[in-house]
C-alpha cells in the first residue's frame, strides 16, 4: 500500500507538471510552424491563441480544483453511520476512502491519476476537467496532424504510425534510429489516446450524473424503473446538484462560484 500510494502521488504531480509543459510546446513549436506553413492570417492566428489559452486554463484550472478542493465530511452531522476511523457520523451517501483515510461527502470514486477522491465538492471540476481535456486533445490533435504530416513524404506518416503501433513493421520498413519524426509521432499517438480516454470517461461520468448514480451504483449494473420509463426524470436537478446553480459560468471558468443545490434524484433504483 505504501509503494502504490507513493507512486500515485508521484504520477499525480507528473501530470500537473506535464500539463503546462505540453501547452508551452504547442504554443512555441507547433503554432509558429502552422502559422508560417499555412499562411494563417492575423485574425485566425489571434483566435487560435485565444482558444488554445482558453482550453489550457480550463484543463489546468479544473485539475487544480479537483486536487485542492476539500471533499471530506464535516463534523456536526447528526444523522448517518458512525465512522470509527474519523470519529464522526457520515451521511448515507458518504464513504470512507481507505487511500485518503477520510470520509468523503457523496463519494463517487477515488481517482488514481489525480490522487484524490471525487465527491460532492469537486465532482463538477472532475467532469469539466475530462470535458475540456477531450476538447483540447481534439483541437490540438488537428494541428498536430498538420504539423506532423508536413514532416513526411508520401506515406511516411502512415508508416511511422504503423511502426509505433506494431514494432514488427520495423523488420520490413527501412527506418532510422528514433529521431524527431518518430518522437513527434509518439506524441501524436498520445494525443489521440488522451482524447479517447478523456472523452470516454466524460461520457460515462456525465451519464451517471444525469441518471442520478454514483460510480459505485453504476458498477452494479442492475436497475429497475420506478414509475417513469425515461432514463431519468430528474436530469436537470441532478446536473445542478453537480455543476451548481451557475452552471453556465462553471463550464467556461473553473474558478467561478456556482453554489450546489440538492442531491441526486433518480427514477432508477438498484436491484
């Protein structure tokens, strides 16, 4: 447990360090080449800088808020189950996390990558982190493709990707040692992988929120409907319970104040 906890902490701070590093590489290396190669005008250039900065602020901001937002159960609760470890009563939807060693308010799950539990107070930041990550990877992936494809002749880009995905191809295709082209090919594949990962997770967790389910409940995968045949008749209330009453500001600015209101409601019940 001690080794994995240390490993989890280290890789969390590696992610924190890599996020601005990747942004700086995109802006200092990829952006100038794209602007010069495709004769991007002043307006498009300025718009690209604004959109890139907007994406970075939302990805980094929501990530930092996930890590530093306190999600623990506060003392003073008079109802619920008594936790022998924390020496307090926790609400029915709270859980004690063995990794964090604390009771988490409306605990969804423990995020290994960010070394934090996802609960009531930071659930919004986690989902928006995944959402903006997916949008950023899709946006940067397009420009990275243009930047990388210009490095290769004919089918060189496709062969480079094949060499990365299947080393056996190297036996039949002549290539040099790992150089700048192959390095950027690896980065591009990582770009694609991060898009698929973040988009899939965002879809999964947002679907749970709409249905009024936590990660633990969705893992049981056995539900029956109570009255309504709709997926969930309380989807608006469920979204507000996560993103807050000022959800429209929360989506575009990670540090916006958006008071939470209510708890999950669902027409789906676990069998």
